[in-house]
C-alpha cells in the first residue's frame, strides 16, 4: 500500500482524495454537490490505486499479498492519518547517541521547549523526574546500588549529594543547563530547593508502589492493543507518570 501511495504521489504530486470535506458555511444544495464531487474523485483515485497495486503484483510476483477492497478503502480514507514512527533504541537513549547532528538538534530542541510550557507547579513537570530517574540509573551503574540503599543519615546525605552530580551531568548533556526553568528546579541553589530532587529520589530508594504500577500497566496494555490491532498512533518516547500530581508526559530523548 505504501509503495502504491508513493507511486501515486510521484505521478500526481498529491495523495488520493479521501472523500471527506470539512464543515463549512454553505447552502445545503451546494454542500451536497461538493460532497458528490469529492466522493466521485475519491472513487476515481481509489480505482487508480487498485491499478497500481495490480501492477506491483505483476512486477514482484504472486508473493505480494492481496489487498482487499475493504483494506484499500480504509487506507485511502485514512490517508492523512498515516504516521512514520522511528523509535530510538535503548542503547541510543541510554548513551545519548544520535544518528545525526540534525536528529540531536531536533530532539534537544523538543526537550528545551518543555521549559516554555511547564505544569502549574513547575516541580511536577514529568521531564524533571525523568532526568532524576536517569540519574539514578547512572548512580547504579557506578555504585552498584540505587541511592538510599543505606538508610543511615550520613549515607543518605552522601547519596543525595552524589546523585545531584549525575543530575547536573544529564542536564548539561541535554543542553538544558542554561535554561532558567531547569536552573530554578533541578539545579536550584536556593536553600529550600537545593538537592530537592536528589533527596526525594534517595528517599524513594527505587521503590515500586503497587497503585502506580497498575497505572503504568494500564498504559502499557493500551499501547500493546494499538500495536496488535494496528489502530491509532502509539507513543513514541518515554511515558513518565507523576503520581503525586497525577500528570504525565511523553519525551523522546
């Protein structure tokens, strides 16, 4: 279907008409006439797509699966809902690796844009907690345990201080360290905010709370249904849920 669409666009410079027209101010008669024109053009384009598909089968042989009329109709009707999703691997995300400078620039600009639309309480913005969670992973890689494993007071303070260095490293790696929003939250030096995220993550000690796990499980099952049924657009990035404020965000890093 995509190959046929590519050939159709190469020929006409536009995709097939899907047959629907938007609501508009018009007389009933004019609207019905315009609707008929769109439907006729949609049927014509669908017929041409069928011809292209038949040509593809002749070109590549009988191994090409047969596309039913219902499948073709559905494809043409939803032509403007098609999305190409190129996910990043865990390795690329974990090591902050990018396939090109353009990809790196686009992703980092998207992250920076979060600063211009924070949540009502800025500290609840999920991206901040994503960075804190990533810092915990870095802590584990270097220390062999998550922050807060030793609940003695001095050990907790030491873990929080060490964790803060990882938070600062990630913020700088993502080119967010010059942005006021991150300076006033993750990097704050104010007495009541200093090390706040690091201390909270140390206190939390990689706990898995059952009610939050059920929320995340529900979201994961919803995404699985999208993939199994091939309906709707799946998330492309990390889903971060803040259970304190019941807010969430999806970030591609």
